[in-house]
C-alpha cells in the first residue's frame, strides 16, 4: 500500500543515483565497483522528468516504473543495476511523500 503525503515532485540527480549505488557497493563485498556509462543515467533522469521523443511519463508511478526499467535495461553500472534501480525508486517515492506499508510477510521476504 502506498500513501501520498506531498504535492510537488523531487527528482534524483546523477549524484544521487551514484551515491545510492556507492551505498549498495559498500554494503555488499561481492559487488563490483564502476560506472559503465554515466550518459545512460543522465538519459533516464531526463526522461522521467521531461520525457523524450514526444512522450513523457505523467504520474509518479509511471515515472518510478521508467526509472526502474531504464536503469535496469540501460545497465549503466558494472554491477548492482537492479538493486540501484529499486533503491533509487524507493528514495524517489519517499522524497515525494510516499510511504510504503509492509505487512509482516513482505518484511520477511525483503530481509
């Protein structure tokens, strides 16, 4: 369940995504460090905020979907692309006033 708490949207910067990735890399010793293509990160962030080729995600949920999809598909990092994408989307929701309510079963799965 997602609960909306704010009106204006905050968008992550390239620095924010890199910081999230760095946190993940430091948490998992078997994760390889490195950015393969910084431009892919810039494209994703520009797309969710402004759109591209005449299309633009409208809702925060569409934006979060494309944030995850494009960070995973474009593979801008050497490793931890999916974890970085998911964590960036969670931060995107959180800093835009959304909170996730997990029941005990989901908390167990996420551990």
